[in-house]
C-alpha cells in the first residue's frame, strides 16, 4: 500500500455496509437452519466471509490495469473451466452439472466468470476510439459474452447465465449505444422467446407457469411462491422475532437459507427490517456508483458500473421472486444467501471497485 496516500483511502463505508449486510445474513441463516440438517450453515458462512475478505484484499492490491492486461488469459481459462464443468462436474438437482469438486470442496465456476466478464467488457469498451459503439463491436462483445453464457446454459443454469447480461447491458449503454440498436435487440429478444421455451428444462418451464398463476397448483408448482408470500405477510410491521417465524421455523418455507432468505428475513424482522436492509443495499449501490463517477479512467468506470448493474439485477430478481413479482429462480440475494462461490465472487468484485478507488491516489 506504499504507493497510495494513506490506508484511510480504502472505501471503508463500502466495506462496513457490506459486513453489516453479511452479519444480518448470517443471523438469518442461523435462525432458518438451527433445527435442520443445515444447522452448521451459519458458521460456514462466517468462514466464507473471512476467506472472501482475504480475496478482496488480494484483488484490491493488484492494479486493475494489470488485470485488464491479462483478460485474454482469464477469459480462456474461464471457457476451459466451464467446459471441464460440463465434462467432470458434480451432478446436482435436476441432473445439472454446475460444481467442480476439489479435495472435498466444491465451487461453482460460473459465479467467478462474472468477474472475468466485468473485466472483458471494461477492457473492450475502454479501447474503443469512438463515442458510440458500432454494430461490429456490439456483435464482437456480444459474441464473447455469448460463448460463456451458452456454456453455462448447457449445465443447465439459466439463472446464472442471465446475470451476465446486465454487465454487458450497462457497458454498451454507457459506451453510447444507439436507440435503433436497442429497438432491434428488443425485437430480436421478443422473437426468440418462443424458441427459448422449447430449450428450457421441464422444471424451468414449471417455474415460469407457476409464476403466472401459483394458485392453480398450490401444493405443487405454486407452493414455493405461495409459502414465500405468506412468510412475507406474516412479518407485519416489526416481525415475529429471530427464530420465531412460523413459516420459517415450521419448514414450510423452501430453502430459507439461500433463494428465499429474504422471505425468512421479512417474516422475522417485518416491514421495518426490510426497509433497513434494502436501505443498506441502496447505500452500497450508491457507494459503487460514486466510485464509478470518480474513477481515474473509462476502464475503471466500466468496472464499477458493471459490478453495480450485476448487484442491482440480483437484488431486483431475488426480492421480486419472493413477493411473487418475478419467476422463481436460483439467483441468490447478494451477501445474505448462504453459499461460498457467490460470496467469494461478490467480495472479489467489490475488491475491483476498491481497486479503482485506490488508483485515484497513485502519485
């Protein structure tokens, strides 16, 4: 850190807000799993946070320009690991291969690919010599992201593949995408929706149909959404209290430590708790955007805004899902949902944001 003016130049507000959200998540994981066979998930989450802090520091310490220079290698490595996941990956629910086991540990490679995509978009767009992105550049960049997205779709993991899109969208919009391109992309997306329906797995189709009318099959397809909405409603103004949620503790709420952790939190902490945690997420996003505004160059700006777009997408989809406004998906709530790969990748991306901030103070 000798090259920087002071250790105080680290983005401490960002780090403090992040750790507060993580603490609320750990508390909720403990409450939701204390009488289940996932009862040890809360202290595992603590271990993940400690490791994530170390990785965050490593990413912060390496000049992001150096990382941008290694983007071709990182991208090639990402493609290789995703291919390896399809071949030797550990099979999970619905026959999906999303994890690679390594000496008793398993990690989800597609989560770490998000970091590489942020760097790929930032490098490509920062090297453009015009004030707006042309058709050729849009196709090239879309192709680069499309390759890894298709590999993730083949696992199959539609939810994670979709999280790559907001990074790309934020980048090209900031780079100066013409409105006619936006209209063309919207039309193309609408036309491909019927084709996409036939590509989806049966359980993925079920999630979409249950989103439209969960009451049509309350004990089957619509069960998750209905129980989640009941849990959110049970919270009232102040919540039922930690370890006192009837839906959560009665194990009516599905996987309350991961996908539906926000439902469990709403039940036990109520409307006031929800406003507090959403306020913390808002402050975190604004802190990331502020770092984008003060970035020393365009590449740093693209990095910060890519991370902000990804966070916002995760937040909107997960919260929308638990209140029945979005289809059920496997997109976790950042910093709160239990899980190692997502937690580590998030902290590494926040390390990139801090990295950009620190480079403002290089002598």
